């Protein structure tokens, strides 16, 4: 007989560990808590000298390019405006704002390069929960069109802040109108000149400051008013809700453009008046959205618990209700900025916006309508930039809507 290996008795053998989901997760957690390999000192030194060079050295070309391109663009802009950068005698407030903006951007790019190498790569990769905002941020980053729109918006706001260093000419200067009026796009005037011989590109750059500032500030005013009114109406309900919503319906029922024209016509058109008028007439849409969300949120358990703890109504509204309706409010704000820019352009086109010689995109389109065939560039380029800005804000708004709505996430 051949000797066979003894088979252990199952009842007398020791316990055998059986892998389960819990043990697998624990093993994965132990593995995940190991720190990522830190960047070599050579990469840190290269990034300290030239942001993005360290990433190229360790084989991360995309991150390196994202740092090298803006760094090179900022240095190129400093070289372009070197005559104003290094001569601060008699500098205006606009020059100081441009200098602070460029300095902050350079510091941001340089610090981001070092932080990405020294902190992000050495950060522990332990598994942890992610907030809804973090999940929405990752979802937004997957939307390429929304990222393009965000890049366009950021670029235009940077251009508006450093306008004095970018504009090749004074936007309101007039020299020898008979010789310089209606010059076609050329090497000296990239986008041509208008009927007064003013450079179109310079006026568009300075016009971005007015149009984008009006769009942002007016929308911020309208969003704040609409959110507060909608939250109060939805939380208290009853007579308070009825009064506030009937007033909101009345404002919505009145044609907004007619209301804007009537109000602006009663006052001297200025930037302050335009911002206040646009901001105080755009809030009803936000109010209805916020009210609808608050009506459902006020019956949730955490709101009932806050009431049971004796919290005041303003605290419940500001601490528990408003933060939970920010997602649709943010989407409404991004779409509202584009709408506000169009409304400001419409008022400027009708002669009721910011008065000449201050440049705005809408007023530039209005100035070019008298000679659309002979000098098409006067109205075409400002019109195209208005379309591009509104499209960029709409793309960002669509991306935020998809990212913040859990039902639309894939």
C-alpha cells in the first residue's frame, strides 16, 4: 500500500481565515495609506526656477504645460507693457490694479507648481469620504465645454483687470480724424478704427471692464435679493408667502426692458445707475426657484430638529436652508451674468447705457450700425465678443447644472 498524506479532521483543525469584503477593504485601506512617492529635489528646484519644468522632468507633460503657458504669457505681457511697468511716476489707480493683478497671478502660478509637487504628491492616499461639492467638482472637470467656457471667462476678467497694460492705444484719444477714421484692420490697428479714429481693440479691452463689472455686480445684487426673498417666503408660508409672491409676480408681469428704459430715462445714465437698475429688476426668477426648494426643505428632519432646539427663524434660514439651495442659485447666477451683459448692451445700443466717451461693447455696436457695409469691423468685433462671453457663461451654467444635479451624473 502506498502511503497517503493524512487528511486533517475538519472538526479538530484550527480556524482558517475566510476573505470577506470587510477584510478586503481593510487590506486596501492599509495599502492606500502608504504615501505617494515624493517629488525629487531636482524637480522642486526646476519648478522653483521655472514653474512647470519640474513636472516635465518627472514625466507629467500636461501639468507642466498648464503651468508653463500662463507663466510665459504673463512674462510676455510684462515685456509688452515694459514702458508702463517700470515707470511708476504719475501712475494711475488702473496701473496699480494691473500691477497687483499680474503680481498675484505670477505668485499663484509659481506657488501652484511647488504645491503640486511638494504637497499633492506627498499627500496620503487614504480612503475617505467625499463631500457632495467635491463630487460635483470632479463631475464638472469632465465637461470639456464647460472648462473651455470657464477658461474664456477667467481670461476676459484678467484682461479687464490689466487693461492699461494690454491696450495698445488710449481708448478715447482722437488724432487727425480725417486721416485715421475708419481704418481697416492692419498691423498698426489690429481690429481697425472707428469714425473718430479710436482703436477698436483698445476700446474692446477697456469695454470689457465695464460690461463684465456690470454683469457680475448686478447679478450678485439680484441673486442676493432673490435668494433672501424666496427663502423667507418659502419658510414662513401663509400670508408672508402670499404677499411676497404676488409682488414677485407683478414684477415678472411687467416687461423688463420697458421697465429698464423707464427707470434709466428718469435718471442720468451712469455705471452705478445701470448696475442698480439691472440688479433690482432681475431677482424674481431666483425668488421662484429658491421658494420652491425651501418649501420642500422646511419639512426635513434637520429643520424640525433646529426648531425643537429653539433656534431662531433667521438662523434656520441662513444656516440650514440657504446653504442647501445654493446649487440651483449658482447655476442661475452663471446664466444671469450673460443675460445681464446682453441687457446692458441693449441699453447702450439704445443710447441709455453708460454715456460716451466711455467704451462699452453695446455702445460700440451702436456706433458701427451707421456704416455696416463700409466699416464692418466697428460693430462686428464687439458683437462677436458679446456672443462669445454669453456663450461661455451658458456653457459654464450647463456644466454646473449637470454637475450639481445627482440625477444627471453618469
